[in-house]
C-alpha cells in the first residue's frame, strides 16, 4: 500500500467518523513452499509481501463501537459491552479479533475503525490474516498494550478458528505479523521457532493470479483437513511418539496404509514429503542453489495436484506455462488450493519478460487474463506499527 493509499485510508476514516485516526498496516503473504503442513505442526517457508490492509482507529466516548469496510462500503455498529455473534459476514474477522483479545484478558474501549486495503481477495494471499492482524494492532493501540509475536499470531488464529470458523493454521498470522524485508521465514508451526532466510538478490518472486476460485474451495479445504486428521489419528495409534503428523516418517505411513482410506493416505503422504521439501528448500537457499529450490517447487506442485488433489486445470496450466519460460527456476500453486495463485522463482533479468509471456500464453490457452505481480519480501505488521501517523 503506497503513501497515497495510506493517506486515502486516513481521509476516508475522518470523512466517515469526523475524527482523525491512527493507521496500522498488515501485509499479505505468499508461501514459497510448505502447503497444508502448518495445522499438523509442520514446517513452512512464507514471506510477507507488499499488499496491505489498513486499519484506521479512533476512540469514541459513547460506549458504541463501529467498523467500516471501504472494500464493501458497509458499516457494522454494536455496543462495546456486548459481543455480536458471527454472521458469515466480512465483519466476522475484525469482530473475531475483538473477541479473541477478550479471551486473552484484553478489553478494548469503544472505538471507530475503518478498514481498507489492496490485498486481492480470494487469491490465496491471506487477505483474512491481513485483516485480522491489522485489526489486532489497531485495537491493542487503544489499550496501550503490546503482545509478543507468538501471542499476537495466536490471538488472530483463535479469532479465525474459533469465532469465524475457518480452519487455518498459524502460518498466515505469524508471517503477516512478523515478516522481515528481503527475507523468507522458516517457521516450525509446533514450537513456533523461526529463522529468517535472506533471499538472493538475483531472483524475483512472481505471483500469478489464475483469477479463478472454484466453488468447492471452502468445503474441500475442510474435507482435506478432516482426511489429514483421520490419517494422523491412525498414525498416533501406530506409534506412541507420534503426537502430530510431523512426527511420523514415511515408513510409519506405509505401515498404516491398509488401516486408512486411500485419500487419507495420499493427503498424509503429501504433508510428510512436503515437510522434507521445506527443509531441503532451506538448504538450497543457504547454498544459493536456485535450481534446486526451483525443482523443489515443481515437486511440491505435483504433490499438491496428485496427492492432495487441491489444484485445478487453470492453475496447472499456469505452472506448466511458467516452467517453460527462460529464467524460471520453478513454480507451484500457493495457498489453500482449488484456484488462486502460483508462486514463481525467476531470475531477475528475465522477470519482466516472464510476466509478459506468461500472461499472453495463459490468456491464449484459457481465455483468462491473469494478474501477475513482481513481489519483494516485506516487513510484517509488528515492524510497521510505529509508522502509523
């Protein structure tokens, strides 16, 4: 979100509520590798990117709170002493954060909040976590309290899991809150130990939006998670040392194959091999071996397509087109699946021609004009909190 957009967010808030507000920004994210591993305590390698949600907040003395979304041009208002029930509405995300902070023992005073942003919706770039983290930062500012990264991410995850009802892991909230410019984050989703890995200067991360989100996406995401958890439960019975799927080895999975459904077996195989790929991706980054990293992305896409069955024809086409282009080391689906975006690792000298050719070939093949973005790793919301003026 550029300076003009930030000023516009402040102006919209003042125009609507008659008060100047404080501005808080939270980025989007793209996951380089490590898909559907986070909710089984596995490993992920995301980075924050420079699309943002802006939360503008000002105090209100009357005991009533209001949240306005410029994206939907809608406002919800409520008594700050109450907690509205979730409605399946965009407001569930900021209201869920308010609820989750209360579970943490933090109660906000009455306020006026405006939400604006440029994160593409439904593209798998975690617009929901961006909204949740921006809201949390804004609400915390009203209480003069701060939370460490791990707690802030957990508060936002609880809002999405327990209030909204979205079955997300903790990756999205963690990287959105704690990203660092020019770095990807290797996150252990069980211990929440993380390390920042510097991205090479001579590569660019290109995000290509397939512009499709299939109607099965929401239900199928939950189904995939149920299938994973069913397989995980069988593995836990197989060997006492397995508390989460990340503790199992492929040999354990093979030993339990006949006891679980073919789908649970395949979903678990994806996650176990994906955890291995994430750790191999760390080694490739540290060695500066982009060819190896690119091959891991291609393998990860095949696993999401075949074992997890969470890709679709349009995204497969985007990946196939991308890997044919000069300078492209690798490409894969990113996000929950069933549409959305691909992440592409491209040499910087070919990045612009890559975008042009991929867009042309994809439109020729599918009739769809893809949005493509050259992305840089951005700071997370914690690093930005003092810049809201």
